[in-house]
């Protein structure tokens, strides 16, 4: 057996914890990508009338047109997962280089590990998509208002399309990982999990310039939502990118100004507050990027789910569409796309936040172990973990709420025919449901980070 293959199999088996996070992230991505492509097949497995089947056929055309946007979302997710695994494996790659492994062999090992986990994740994702087809079918039946019955559906064409898209995304991610490993000096790879990060351009003048740019971008995005909703919809990708850049600038300003203000407050040195702040500052650059991405994805998820429900369930509840006929004027296909987009964005946001938290926890184990040796109380350590994780949840949640106030106003303009009470109920359910999921996810992250930092770190 070639050396690269032996090392690949041994590394994946030995570093199962790091690769399990990577594997779950890729599995979720491939599952939702397959399910989105196979959405029409889920519906066709249900007992439909000819009129309903005609509308479903049009829905398949709509979902097919939006496949590219779903692929872009998961390309971002897979790229971030690739950065996570490279960071976790950087020390071992540097050790191989110090032992004399040549660059081509090292690149082959990194690529083979990514390809092996990616292939397993693709197979698992498609299998989960097939196993969960009744659940996805129930969502489709609910949106379209058609009868639902238990039925499993497998789409070979969707599986092939998913494999093609996923192979392209994972291949690009693996190539970027190989370049990341080979271009860095060995000393930098050895210290990558220890060296603290620092924000650049944090002086008074650069900060003012960033604040002005953030205000300008937010004015363009939010103003187009409220004044020119049609323009926003047509330019949704540039607008989404502008919202991401503006959010990232806001977080950079907060990260550069808030720590200094906290240090000047009374009680800064009480308990482990100074330690928590230093832990947050140690990964400030990557945290701003991850939290900005999470914020925009969560905001889009709430708006998409709200719009999807309004264009389907909201229309029927307001008497705009006959549930039994599903006339051609029905916006249920667009509603179905909106709900699926919302699910995809929520999964992507949760995965990015999980990777950021687990990576930060893994990097902080040495610091928490030192606190244990110094005699820090377990209660204080648990409180420090909750504060550290809570800050990473509170910032994107607060900024996402600001985006959603404007985004839901846009959705309301697009669904003017829906009754006010129906709109308020759907908007509240979308927002509260997302917050409830975020709260549950926060508790899970606190538990997992506590395990990494307090049990294993000790």
C-alpha cells in the first residue's frame, strides 16, 4: 500500500474527533443539496390531481433555476469547513515537513484525506436525503396544500447532479487547503493554533473610515429594501455581499473599541472577565469573518422562511388560492424555494458558528488547563465558557435582528394581498422559531465547549 494512502487512513482514523466535525458539516451540505434537487420528486410521489401535478412541474423549473444560488451557499460552507480542518491539522503537517516529507507527498496526503472524508460525506448525505424524503415530502405537501402520505423517493438524476456539484465544491476546497499548507513556513504551521490574531487598521482615522463605509452600505441595502424592493430582489446577490461587508465592518469596530471601554470599567479584574476578553481577542480576525457570515445567513433565513410561508400558507389562509386547485396564479413554487432556502441558510449558519466555536475551544484548552492548575473555581470556569460562547451568539443575533426588521418589511411589500393578522402570525413564528433554534444551539455549544475546555483541558 502506498505511503500516502497508509498515512491518510491512519490520520483519519486517529483524528476522528476533528474529522467528525468536518464530516458532519459536509454531510449536511450534501444532504440539503440533494434534497433541494429532488424536491420535485418528493412531490410527485404524493397523490396529486392533474392540476396540482402541473403546478408541481412548474415548481421543478423554479427550483432548478435557483440551484446555482444554493450551490454558492454550500461552497462558502465547505470552504469554511476546509479552513477549520487545515487549522486543526497544521501542526501535524508541519511535523511531516520537519521529518523530511517532500511537498508533493505532503500535498497528496492532505488532498487524499479531504477526498476520503468528502466521498464518505457525499454518500452519507445522499443516503440521509433518501431516508428523510418522507419528511421533506411533508414540508412540500404542507406548502402546496396537497394530501400527504408516507412515501420514500429516490432521484438518480438528482443524486448524479449532487455528486457533480459536490465534487466541484470539495475539489476546490481541497485545492485551497493544499495551497494553504504548502505556502506557509513550517514554523508558522507549528504555531498556528497558538499565535493570537490582531485586527489591522484599528487607528482612529481607519475606524472612522470603516464606520462611514458601513453606514453607506447599510443605507444602500436597507434603503433599497424599503424604497425600491424590486431593485433589491433583482440585485439580491450584490446586496447580500454588501450586507456581509457592512456587518463585518460593524463587528470590526465593536472588536476594536469595546475591549478598551471594558478595561476602563470598574470590576474589570473581578473573576475571569479579563481572561474571557483576552480569549475573545485572541481569535478576533477569524471571529469577525465567521460571525458576519453567520449573521447574514440567519437574517436571510428568517426572511426566506417568512416569505415562503406567506407565498403558500399565507395565500391560502387569506383566501387568495383554492387549496384543492392550486391555480396558476399560486406562488407556492416560489414559497417552497423560500422555505428550502431558509433551511439551507440556517444549516449553513449553524455549521459556521459550530466550527468557529469548536476551533476556538480547541485552541483555548491550554489556557483553561493553566487556570485549573492555578486553582480557579469550577463555577468560575463554567461561567467563563458561557460568557465566551454567549458573546459569539449575541453579536450576530442582535445584528441579524436589525437586518430582519428591514427584510420583513420588504417581504410585507411583496405579499400585500395577505391579511395583516396572517402576516403578523407568520412573521412572529419565523422569528421566534429561529431564536428558539439559536437558543438550543447555544446550549449545545456551551456543553460541547465545556467538555473540550474543562474536562479534556484539565
